[in-house]
């Protein structure tokens, strides 16, 4: 079992930055691909970014390319999402997820993920 806890969300103004963290316990994260997803009210959960277990592969949703950066520190069992130039449309609950066995692969498919955190709210005011 892997337990994931997100933090770092909050209320910010458009143009501000936030860094989300996802701390894992229960297993060493290095053999897990990690992903960030988000869900706005009334909308389906959507992919944001993912990173392979070894950190060498990253993939992003087109809507956040060049704006968000995913990274990981396997020594700290933590994954990060740096979000810059935030826009009101980035308002959502942000979830991290873990996929076991994907050391060299990152995936954007929601059903590939085995474990999920509870989410952290990001609200961007205009």
C-alpha cells in the first residue's frame, strides 16, 4: 500500500505561482510513476502531468505545457508540481497518483494509476 498526501494548495491571484507537494509513505516511490490530475466542479478529473519512476520521463497536458513543471525527489519520497502564471481556469482540486512498476514510463491515463491522494484545493482569483 502507498499513502499519498498532497499539500501546498491555496487561494492565489492570477499570475501567481504555487508549488504542490505529494508525500508518499508505505513504499519507496522510485519504482512508481507519479501523476498529477485535477478536477474542477462539475467536470471530470483530467490529467495534468506525470513523471516516470526514475524521473527521466515527463509528460504534460497541452493546457499546462510551459506553465507547470513536475519533478520528484525519490530520496524524500515526494513529488512536486510547480505551477507558474496561474489562471482562473487552473482552479480545481489537485490530486497526485501513483502507478507501481513504471520505472521508465510516465502515463497520462487515469485508469493506469493504483493509488490516489485526497487532493488539495487550488483557487485562482482574477
